[in-house]
C-alpha cells in the first residue's frame, strides 16, 4: 500500500513517488548532483548549511527574492511532470474495478520503470544539445511538446481501451505501451529540468531545487490522480458536486488527457519564447563543459559503476525494498469493495505530511551517518506491512449497505500516515547519503545512477509481488460438483454451471508473511553492511576521469 509509487514513481518513486496512490511506491527520487571544479566543496557547503539554520537564512533571503520567478518556473515544470505520472497511477485502480487479473496488473506496472531506467539515456541528455537554443531547453521543449501531443492523441482512444465486453476486458497490452511512452517522456523531462536547476539557481539557493522537485511533483501527481479519480467518479460527483445525479462523473479520462495536453502545449510555448537559458551569470554557478561527447560520458559512468563501494551500495539498494508487498494492498482494498475514489481522497490530508516529513527528517540525516535513520526505520516498515495484511483481512467484515463506516477510513488513514513516516525516513536518508558521496563530474549522472537504482529496487519487487498473487492463490468451485478454479477457463466454466470461485488461500497473505521474514533477514545481515558503507572515505566514492 505504497503511495505511487508504481503507479511507483515511485519512485518515484520514486518512486516512487511522492505519491498519493495507494498501490505502488512511485515516489520519484530527487536528483541533486552538483557540477563544477569545486563540486566537492559545494556539496560539503550545502550539507553544512543545513546544519546552521540562522546562517542559511541570512544568505538565502536576499537572493531568494531575486530568483523567485526561477523557483516558480522550476516548481511549475515539476508539476507538469507529475500530471502524466498521476494519470498512469490511476489506471490500475480503474482496471481493478473491472476485475482484471493480478498478472495484468503486474504487466502494467512496467509503466513505472522508465524512472528506474533513465540512467541509460541520461548521458545523452547531458552531452547532446544545441548551444544556441540552450543546453537544457534543447531537450525540455521538444519533450514537453511530445508529451502534450501524445496526451491529446491518447484521449481519442483511451476510453475504448478501458472498456469491457462479455469475454474481453481492458486492452492491457496497449494501455501499458501507451502509458510507458508517457512515463518515458516524463523521465526525460525530469533529467532536463534537474540539470537546468543547477544553473538556473544561484549557489546559495540551489537547495530549493529539491524542494521544488518534491512539492511540484507531489502537486502534479495529486492533480492527475486524486483530483481526476474524484471528478471521474459518478458517486463522488453526485454526492458532493451535483444537485441532480447522473451516471457519469464530471470528467472522463479522455477529457483529462486532452486538456492536459493543451496545457502542455501552451506552457511549453511560453517557456520556449520567454525563458532564456544561460549557464553563466552574476551569482550563478559556473558550469564548465563536463564531457567531450557521449562516449566519454558513458565511459565515466562505467567507471562509477566499477567502484567497489558503488557496486556494493547498488546491490543493497536493489534488495532493500523486497518486503512487504505494498503494491498489492490498495488493489486488494478495491477488490474488497472500497471505492477507488475514496482511497484516492485519503491522500488529501497526507499532502501536508508529505511536504513536512522531508523537512523534519532532514534534520536527522544532515550529519555524517544518514543511513542510520534508514536502518532504524526498516523494521517499522516491516511491521506496517503486516498491519496492512491484517487491514485487508478485516475489510470485508466491515462492509455495509451504505459503504464503510467512518472509523474504518480513519484507521486506513492512520495506517497510511505511519507508512509515510517510515517510507520517507528511508527515502530522505538515502537521498542525503547520495548527496554526501556523489562525485558530480558529469552533471546529474552520478546522482541519476544512485537514484534510479533506488527506484529500480522498489519497482521490481512491486512487479514480482503483483505477478505472484495469482499463482500463490488457491481457489475452489463452490456449487457444482466436479468443477475447479485452477485456471481461467475452469473458473469460467464454474460460473457458467452456477457456481462461484472462492479463495481458500490468498496469495497476498502468503507474500506478506514470506516478505517480512526475508526483510527481517536483510535487516539483520545486509542492513549492517549498509551502515558500514558510511565509514568509507570520500576518495572511495570518487571516479578517476583520466584513467
């Protein structure tokens, strides 16, 4: 029951992904790599600045007023980035209400992988550009135009792709392909915006880039996920927004995609015309030419991956999010009868918490050992995973004719809030450690490596967890004798004979127990190895450019 994240993002999640969806950890991990000949000194200065609030305020306030428009522009660009991710995050909830299989949900979860794979093309975005147009605008403008065009084109067919008839459900393969392209374009836009933030803001204000990232993407995800699901729901609109009930909501997915595409076209045109890009200006950070070409960039990237410390850390990141199967929890609640728009609306009171948590937790991760916070939060995340399994088991017994009682939603909200605390504690700790050890010789590529590996470590367990639910579930046909529910055809035949397939063992509960056991073993063994990486010297994380 992670915020979508996989619908991700996160990461984005991050990833995952801050995310408001209750099914995937799509919180997208922020990239805060610096650049320039004094990169190491700048990184240390930023970390030291976070330790001294008064000194930081005295330096930032005058420059902040001068750069307010740049900060607002960054915030807006990140909001745009979150909208298609939020729309993608809403599709699994819609499909679950149409009774698609968990294997189909697993297939669609690949939509959230581009943020975990953008390392493959990030060096291209760093190295290839038209100098007259601008290093970052060379990618930002065409990418956002393509996003707008693609959203408008999808709007004419998406309703038919989601429709069901007698023997056929939603066209999951086409939906996955379509939204994968959207996520790919959003990830490319993210690389360009993250790189532009390093030169758009002055040295003393560059820390606001990560704030714009987290707040902007959360707001965009909210618009594309929570707001859309509420306005798309006929029940919600009839109950709260209409005097006369109707069979449909105020908007459809096609409407939202179409007008979202129009917004992309208009805003991108304004940025292309009125915002000039300059890498050298008074008070701004001077960014030298980082690489001579794409091949050199990939060689540098390969030299980073070969570092023993980086390789060990990436291995730990890829295995740290195996437990528990949070990606399945939200879908199980929808399957149990909880309205998808109600689940989405529970994220509304979480938005202030998602904004405040990084600010609060960063006070404990600003020191030399940020991963200690990750290690302490890990067992609590395991306990919350078991709590989610108990919540799913308890949900059907509380269903009433008018829905679910208010106290049930209060318990779900409390569970979600506790989950956010543990999730953000681990997330912010990782981001702080990334900023501490990264060697930003090739722009954001070093940070992109660590952040995308973090996202991938959250995405592949979600996909596997969704994929395994059906094989681990045992069902029997109640009613006609001699029938079974071992396959889809047999289950269909059972229903035709007047029977019903009933789960005798739900694979979700099997996954919950097994993953907690695996997670406890990881915490006791590999978790301590992760903590020891903090004792490595800064030189162990530096790549040698001239080798």
